[in-house]
């Protein structure tokens, strides 16, 4: 009986806001979200990108903001808001701005953020960019607002990488953090898996099967130059960057089973990190570079372990379930996201590393490959929705989820890039 | 039919004087059978003395069906029924030291991509080791994995997944 009441309550709390770009699903109670009004930028109607819409979508996806209706408001960055009017609407903050086409074809974008509780101007920004950079500008505006109001760095102008499969064509994409503005970095007739951003945000390491076996490339995204860094006898997979960008950890089978090695990111002779007869794979460095989390079946079933990044004794990290894979550690080292098989289905779990407490944070059944945003507030992962592969973001508590704009076909293997310089 | 093939092979051996044909390499096709007159068969003159030369292809690679080893769920053990297939391939590889063979391991669709890559590797290694025990040189063999990336059967039925849990012997 209690359960039924709870279900009804939960259903009542679920609200969905539909945008052209994506869908944000909000569920759960006890959320502390900053109410914010984002007025349409003056000139949005005629502009190739709707600034206010993109900024709103970004902030909502973060889970830390709730959009307050600002339709029909004609303001720009020069307007002084009538504070009492906005307080009545129940908002704490207001974003205003404008977008104007310049004589040279570029766009002038200006914005201002107001604290309408204190009636305070929190500052503004201005940009002059080509049309192709307007989405990036909107993400920068969202980052500015996010940082001013939460004190944390925003991640909206970061990039993600992911892989799509359409028929027998595989593409490695680089896209904005909302999945939009995707550009293909690599097209191949053979599978591509495990893309991993270098800490400088300029290169991707990944596994390609183009030579009819898995080998590791490092690919400079801007120039398209690729370097084959691991093509040893057997399989070469699961590349992971050290935080200083100098070293790659990877799984090689050159000496028998799947084992962990370290090598220079430019290639060269790998150094074996551990030696055993079990599967060791999916290494990932902690952001201080001191530890490597990885998956091993040394205990009879795949579990997540960690060991010093110089090698040495491994300690087991996951203890519940018989299939725990694909670890991702939050940049502050507090959270571990991973995939656990529970009753035959694969679900994204988050562990509080200080207490060991674990939560399953999705209601989907084929979750894969979580990756933390560089500010540690969101996790991107692949899953199946309505029988199709999809990319989702979720807050660490699982309460706010968004399905990212996608390409056609199957979409998988997301990796969240670092903060942009 | 079998008897016919043997008869053909023997006939070729007897007639192809001077050619160094080994019994190991009997042809698997029986097309030469029609050109050999069975003892006591109705002779029709000159035709029965025709000889069609057959060149045995030492490099004859088994067809696709005879290069795939299937595995049980969550298993890397080679089932007894695949021993003969592995022996046939091993024998062939040993005859030509220049031959390179890649054993490609595959899994069904369940689970993570990287972990499945490691599981597929175990299947490939199992076949590679079995060939090593049969005397195939390490330098001719490479075990690699495609994980769950290259299924041969689509869908999530038990039957499809069983077809995907495999190691393919690929001649390069």
C-alpha cells in the first residue's frame, strides 16, 4: 500500500520539458534547484541559433537549475529588470541578452546576469563570432551563469566523443556536450571502440579494427593526423590517459592473456603493470594520477579493483554483484560510476568511495560505458531506449536525466572531454 | 561415393607417374571420379583410356564452415566435436611455414565491449594453444579478439547468441 502511494507520488513529480534538442526528465524529491528566468535574446528570432533556448537547455540538463517562464519578455543586456515583477514569478536570477548581425557577417552576442533577489547585476559577457560558433557562445554563456550561481565550473562548452554505427559504417564523432554540432573525426568500415580524450582536449585515443584486429591510435582532432601507438601481437585495447597526458595505460595480449601495460603516449615499448593469469582490463587513472582503477576477473568474476599507478598490490573495490565493469572515477575522487549486472540486466551504478554505499541510478537495462563530466556533476553513458541505442546524461544522484541529440543509427561509447582552456 | 573418391585418388597416383603426391593430400572433390573407368565397367573404346590430370592444391584452405569453433556460454573450453576441425587446420598450417593464421575470438552481445574483447581473446587463445599443442609454430599464429563487435547472427535469441560465441581461424 505504501509502495503504491509512493509510486503515485513519484509519477506526479515526474515532469518532462520538451525542447527541440533533447528531453530532460526530472524525477524525485528534495532537489535544490536554482529557479532562473532566461529571456529570449533580442534578435533571437532572426538569428541562426536561439541563444536563450540553448542556454536554458544547458542549465536544465545540469540538474541544478529550474527554468522559470520568461515568454513575452522584451529585454536585452541593457535593460534594468523590474525586480519585484521577477520575484513574483518565483525566480532568483534572470539572464538577458541580444544577438545582432554585424556588417562583416559575424554575430555580436551580449548578455547580462541579474540576481533579482538582491537586485544585483552579476556581470555580463560579449562575443563577436561567425555563425558556426553561435552554439559554442551559448554554451559559454551557460558556463558563465552556472559558475556565477553555483561556484562550480560549468561544463557546457566542453566536448564529447562518441561512436555511431549505421549499416556497416562506423563514425567517431566529436560534438558539443549537448550532443549537437557533431563532426566526424573518423569514418571506417570496421568497428571503433573506447574513445578516450587526452587531458589537453586535442587528441583522442581509441581502438580501431581497421586492420582486422584491435589496435590503438592517437588521433589529433583538429588536424586529423593519426599515430598508431599500439599494434602488438594479439589485441590492443582500452586506452586511458594519465592526467599529465604523457602516458597511456592499455590492455595488451602480447604476452598471453589480457593484461595492463603503460606506454608513452607517443608509442614505444610498453611496460607491464601487473602480471597474473586472469583478465585485467579497462584501466582508468584517478585525476591525481596516483591510482588506476580497472576490471579484473581474478576473483572468478569481473570486479573493479584499484592499484597504485606504478603497479603493486591491487585492492578490490566492488563487492556486490558478480559482474561489475567499466569504471569511471569522478575528478574529485569521491564517486565511482560503473556498470553492474543485476538479475541479467546491465545498470549504471554509482558508489560513494568514502563509504562504499552503492546506488543504481537508472531504470534502463542495457547501460554501458559511463564517463564523468570534468566538473564531476554529470555522467554520460550509453543505453537502449525504445529498442535503440541512445546517449544520456544523468546527475550523480540519478534524479535528472537528459537524452542527448543523436545521429541516425546506433550511438555508443561516449567519453566526456576535459574543460576547455 | 567415398569409395569412388579413393578409387579416383589411387588411379591418379598410379597414372601420374613421377609426381610426388602424398596420401595426406587426397583431394576432397570427386570430380576426377567420372574420368576413371570402374573395373569391369562397360568400356566404350578410346574414351576409357583418357586421363584427366589433377593437381592437388597443397594450400587448399578449408571452407568457412570448417574454420569456426563454437563455444558454450561463458566458456572457453573447446568442445570435443571441434577437435578434428582444429587438427585439420593445424596440419595444413604445418605444411606451409610461410602461412600466417589469425585466430579471431568473438562473444555474444551481452555485457561491456571491452570486457567482451577480453573474453573473446580467451576463446582465441584456447584455439591458438590447441594448435600449438599440435605442433604449429608460434610464429605462424596470432590470437586476436573482436569481442561483440562482429556478430554473424543478428538478434538476441539463444540461437543467434550461440552462433556468435565463436573463434574463427582466418588465413592471411
